[in-house]
C-alpha cells in the first residue's frame, strides 16, 4: 500500500492515511483528487485508464485504488 500512499503524496494529499475507508463518499477526497489520481495512475502504468474503470467505488480505499491499478496494468 506504500505505492498508493505515494500517489496521494504526488497529488498533495499526504494527509490521507492507508487505513481510511469511504474516502470519496465521506468527502475526504473529491472529484479533483480523483482526476489527479487518474493522471498519476496513468503515468505510473504508462497507459490510459479505461473510463469503465473509473467509478466511485474505485476510490473508496487504498485497497480499491490498488485494484484499479491492477486492472489498468492488465488491460
């Protein structure tokens, strides 16, 4: 999960902790954060994120973001 923490650091959200849940639905992150995360995920994976993978559930926890990254890497 260190990889996910580094993504948050890259977008200036070093206040987000790995054990937090409901990141998007609770308002801890917002749509601008999601857009920034998608951008750094694309840079990390060196490929675009399929729009079908971008939904609210994908940004609720470090685990769900890790799952999203795995989907992008396998596409």
